[in-house]
């Protein structure tokens, strides 16, 4: 079976557990919906972290996903 990810990305596409949990919560709670249904402040409160920490966690998670999936495919083409 073909898996277009970087070999060292691991089972979660290079995401840490906190990044995976934050991204999952963001999607499930409508952070990426239009219009947005929850703010990073509200998400952060659920994790006991600051708004800035949540924003950075989401940004790093998205970067890891893109790097280990979309960009991994580009490297092979």
C-alpha cells in the first residue's frame, strides 16, 4: 500500500500529541468553519493554555501536516 508521507513522520504525520489534540478540537468545535464558531481564546481555555500558545500550537501542527503530507508528495514527483 502506498503511503505518501515522509518515512520519519510517524503514525500521526509528524504531529505531537498536543498538536493533534488541538487541531482535532479546533475542527470539531468549528474554528475552521465560516463563520468561525469558536475563538483561539475559547479553545485555549479548554486546554488550560494561553491564546498565544494555542495559536502557535495550531500553526506548528498545520506546518507539520503539510510538511509530512503535501510536501512529501511533491518531493517524490
